[in-house]
């Protein structure tokens, strides 16, 4: 186990690397919007191609690479990325997949998932009250999965607080989902939109 000072310094360095990678991607998007494709490409390459960012809290709750076809479909359905989901939402997804594969003996099924769970957005107020909408969906943790009130699912004990989970990120080599070119969708600064209905 690392001593506290070394762990703190490593975490600080990782945060700087994370910030730099996202800054490069932001510059890339800016130059692409300005029609400066050469500059955009250079900044995109600097953002460590072939790597993705994972969150330790998500891995602790059952997420792993390569993401399953069900999880990729889940991300696509909501137009979301891994960081848009709260850690406990990942726990619900992992438990659902485990229940289907290990106890029911089938692949995870959308119809069953929608019968048991719903997805809700988590909003925060915008800095400027002059904006048309005063609330936006959070960048990290903007989507939460909850059990429907009248559904049945095995009892789960989830942590009451996962404060600071956004800082538990780390880089990992991206592993492609079977039948896909990548494991996780390419990073985007876009906020997820209000979730589609799970009716």
C-alpha cells in the first residue's frame, strides 16, 4: 500500500494529466468549429489516443472493460457516457446484468430492465440566471437509475454517500466491445440530454 504522501502526489499528477487531456479535446473541438482541421487533429492526437477514463467507484460497483453489448446499447439509448452515470446507477446495472446472466440464464433484456428501473436526470443551476433555462443536467452524475415504485428486484445495500466519486478517475487502455471498434464512446464535453422515457 502506498503511503499517504505518495498517494496524494500521484493523485495530484493524475488530475493534472486528466485536465490536460480534456483541455486538448476542448481545443480540438474549438479548432474544428473554426474550420482549422489541422490544428484540431493535432490537439486530438495529444489526448492519448486509445485510452479511456474510468472511475474507481464505477469499477468497485461492477463496471469492467470491455463493456457489454447491453451497456453499450444503454449508453447509445441515452446518448450518454460513463461519467454521466452515478456510481450507484452502475451498481444497479451490474446487478441487473448478473441477475439475467447468472440466475435467469438469459442475456440482459431491455423489456425487463424497463419494467424494473427508470432513469432520472440530476440537475444543477446555471451560473447565470439570464440564461433561458436556469437548470442544466450535471456533467458528472447527470443520470441516475432508480427502481420503479411497484417493481420487484433483489434487495441491495448501496452506500449512503459516495462524495468525491468524480475524483476517483484513472486512465485505462480502451478494450473494444465485441462487434464494435471501441469499448466506450469517444469522450465529449456535451451534457447528456433529458433522458428518453423508459416506458
